[in-house]
C-alpha cells in the first residue's frame, strides 16, 4: 500500500537491478489506476535520495 495525495493505493513495485548496489530505483504502479505510476524512489548514493509521490491527477479510466 502506498500513501499518496489522493489516498492509499495497492501498488506493484518494479526495481531496476544495478551492479552498483548503492544506486537504486523503484517504481510503484497501481493496478487499480491502469498501472499508473504513483510513486518513484531513486537513491544515487547514501547521501542523495529522491522520492516523488502522486499528489493530484487529471486522468479517467475508460469504462468508469
């Protein structure tokens, strides 16, 4: 479960594999939103980490 500005979403995690283990990138996609990206985490080093989370959305699923 991922907490966003729009509430909680069940998410699948996609992680990029790297040789340098101090660098990590994780993408969180929500199946209920047609696999829309709801969060991304990127760690470049022990000192630098970036996190972006869905805050607002102007998007409609077909059929809803």
